[in-house]
C-alpha cells in the first residue's frame, strides 16, 4: 500500500470521528469511531491482510473507552482513549528495549535503512518519549479546553505533532548518517 494511502487508512477512524463530531456531536462521533475501527479491521481481514497488534489494541481500547462513553453518557472516557493508546505505545517502544527488541528498527530497517545499534536505541527511546508526552498533552487539552477544541487537537494537533516529529527525526538521521563511515562491499580493485 502506498504511503499516502496507508496514512489515510491509519487515520480513517480519527477522520470519521472528527466529521461525525462536527455534524452530530460527541456521542455519534464515538459510535462512528468504533464502527470505523471495526470496518478498518474487517477490511483488512476480508483482503487477507495482517491485522497488527496495534490495530487490535486500538480496537479494544476504542471499544472499552468508547463503549463506556456511550453507556454512561460521559465524554470523559473517550477523551482518555488517545492517552491510553499513546502511553501503551510509548511504554512498548521503551519497554521492548529491555528484551533486546527494537520496534523502530524492525519497521525502519525493512526499507533498507542500516544504522548502528546506539542510533536505533536512541530512536526507540525518542519515539517512546514522544508518545508519552503526546498522551500527557492530550489530557491537558481534553480537560482544560472545550470538547470542540479537543476534537480539533485530536486530528490536527496529533497529526501535526507526528509530522513535525518525523521531520525532526529525519533531520537528525541525516546529520548522523553524514558522520558514519562509508560502507564498503569489499576490497577495491
């Protein structure tokens, strides 16, 4: 799947939530986000594609927190949902390092990127801290501003921060790669 489509696919439930909120309010938006996440996973299964652990986790969290929002008619639960997902992601990035697993390396090295282990570790820690901070920021916006501001932040702020972080990471990687010795495939003739 091309990168643009993957990003659209990944953000599909958030976009559905945003549009439904603007049209019909928080409770319809919450139900719509649950349905969009179910549809997203159903589409993957129907196409014979792999559903990632993060996608299953996202479904479980939207089901739990979205369901609590709908049943108890309390938007507090849906406002906690992104934070829980971010914090679990952050903990996974950092915690996996204790078991000599690096999720950033697993994803980025598939594209052929080769880095020294300390750089992979720094990237994993950076992503973990980014998600932990993004979760805290979500709570701050959710409980210090009106719900409409939080919904706007959830889509545009979350996406904007992620894009900014990826760009900063790319700049850092570019600078670091300039200082690595050139890789040779063997003796020169």
